[in-house]
C-alpha cells in the first residue's frame, strides 16, 4: 500500500499595477500580496488550457501575479501520437511546461482523451495504446509534472462510447455501469504504465461524484487501488452557493443509488462520505482532490449553470477557495484562469478571472479577490483547530428560512443560511486568522450585523480585512470574563478576515 499526502466595487486598475511590482504592503498594515514565486507552497491552482491553444505567454504572467501555485492542463494523446506508434512531445507543450516551472508553478497534467488510431470499439487496442501514451509522458516529463490525472469527466466521453447512466448507477440486472467498467480497466492500465516508468509518480484519476462511489468498489475488486494515490472530483455548485451541492436527500439518493451527501446537501458532508468510502477500500482519504470548480459570468441562463455577475463570481470564488483549505483538500483547481471565449453568451467560456484576449485580458473583480486569498492563505498558513470556540449572534438572517432554495431533479435544495467560521494559523508568526461570511445566495440586501465572540482573551493586535476590496475594517473589541467580543461586526456574503496575534 502506497500512502501519500500530497474583491466588491468594480475596480479600475492600471496595467502597471497588474504587472508591475506590488507595493510593499506589510509596512503600512495592508495585505501584502505575494506572487507564485514568493509563495513556497499552496493548495490553490487554476486551469489554463494551453493544450487547447491558449496563449501561455499572455496567461502565465497573470497566473503568477494572482499567486496561484498550481496549474492544471493537458497534452492530448492525439497531439503526442500523430503517427501510429510514434510519440513525440509537442514543442509548445515543452515551452509552456518549462515556462511554468520557471515561475515556481506546480503542474497537474491530465492524460486523455482519444486517438484516431485506437477506436474505442476495439477496447483492448485502445487500452494498450493509452497505456503506451501514459508511459511515454511519464518518461518524457519525469520531474517536471507533479501530479498525473488520468482522464477527465468520463461520465461524458466514456458514456457516449459504452453507455450507461451518467452517475454510473447500474441498470437493473447490471453489476456495474458499462462505461464505468471500461473506464476502470483503462485507468488501471494507464496507472500501471506510469508506475513502471516512474515509481515515485503521483497518480490520481477523475471518476467524479456520484460515480466515485461505484468506481472505488470496482477498483478494489480489480486489485487496482494501490496503483493510485488518490481520486478527484469536480465540485461545481452550478446554481447554488458554494457550500451546497445538488447531491443528498431522498430524491437525489434514489437518483444516484448511493448516499453522496447528508440531507443538508452540504459540500462538507459530500467530502466526508467520499473519504469514508476511500478509507473503506484502502485508499488514503487525505488524497481527495478538487480539480475543477467555479462560476461562469455568461449572459444567459441555460443548461446546468446560472450566469452570475462579476461581483457574485468574486464572492463565491473567495468562499470556495477558503472552503477547500478548511476541508483539507490537497490541491484545489479553480476553473479556469481566463475566459475561453469572447462570446459573452457562452456558458462554458466565461469562467475566468480575466476576460478573453479579444478584451485585452481585462481582469474581473474575482482576479483581485483570489489574489488576496492566495496571498493570505498559502503556505505557511494552515488550518487551525484550537481548544476555544467562535460564537456569532445572530448567525443568520431571521427571516431567511424557506426563502432561498431551488428544486433539482425533484429534490428541494435549501441553502445553508448561516455564518461560516473558519480558523487558520501562521505557525511562523503565530498569527491567527478568523474567516467569516454569511453563506447565503448573493443579493443586494444589507449584510448581517452580528456580535462575534472568541472563547479566549489571549490575543491582541486585532485587525479586520475585506477580501474583495483589500481595505481594513474597523473593529469594536472588548475583553471580559476570559472572552473576546467584537461588537456589531458587519458580516458580508463573502469572506471577512479578522487577524490577531498573541502578545
């Protein structure tokens, strides 16, 4: 067994600010911004799409500026093997990989998706060809790729080829969904090939959820668990706030054939249950990756997603990133760093932190919100679980119950409607950061006004910070009976950070 662990006004910003040297913010009490070169390690990353011809020379400096530490991308099989049996790493791939590494970025590389020389109908030849491609890539990029992710969203591509339900729920009389049967065999072959080429490689695969529950059973039955270090999911929340996902509850449990989350539909419970499943088959539950999530700003509602405003995107992404750190995800990849399309009505083309090149890569407010999150919450900052508690009164809008929900596949999804509180600590400086936000759907209503209490009076030098604007927030602090009280704190629907130090 191999065990491994691996802001909200619209801002007008000059190009010199965006790509020049950030001001020295530590000495004037403001948030000190850090680039990817200045951050030693982080769980935070983004999708870049250089495999789809995105311009790495324009995009990588922006990734570096935002402070992401990981990029996720592809070098497609059909670009590597253009002639049957002849595998060559494309020059453009060499170029962007080397550029990314020079900027101190870690790389997660997706291996897929198909090749005309190996049609899926001849599955054994397809599997052999894929394994050969995996082995070649592992040898060619050994030491330059930190995580290999085998395939991406097989419930789309494999289901088209082999059939079965998107969630991998077996049909009556089936032991396993046809597409999942073939997918499991393929990724075991690919992982075995990589492991032989590079025994120290970190290998994950993306069955996604709910299919991950069925996949892990199949992996165990085929003695394939030890080939993998972990698995990945894509926790898009589609039309809900980040804390809630369209899983869990009686109707959705029946749809999926497995309990994927608690009845509150929370992302936290989804992770807990999937980690329990990983543990049950002998896979390290710490190695559950989130390799795609995000919010699209497209100008039409269609299909799965709701187009959100630039302001809402910034708020939700800041919340999502903090959640990934709080839930101890080892690598969290936001989708994606740039808009892939200039068409503002494209559902999938408007997830970026900055706009398409036709709009001069103009940064959205989310760019700056994410920049502050990366600077504040990357290494050496870590999750903090002290022996004292945080209280918030009131911890929700009193009239919110029943107001904000939606129906998804006959299941009512209620939003959490409560204040989220998470604590983090910098072990080098001793600084503790309390992050609070109201976990409601973004709206134009007034923010929550609450008293926040720490069940400790040990800390001092308090300061409050708005993640979306980067501005300091005044705090009314008092201490009594061994507790610390912050009176009338305005808690928005995006992260507020209260920083504190031991005297």
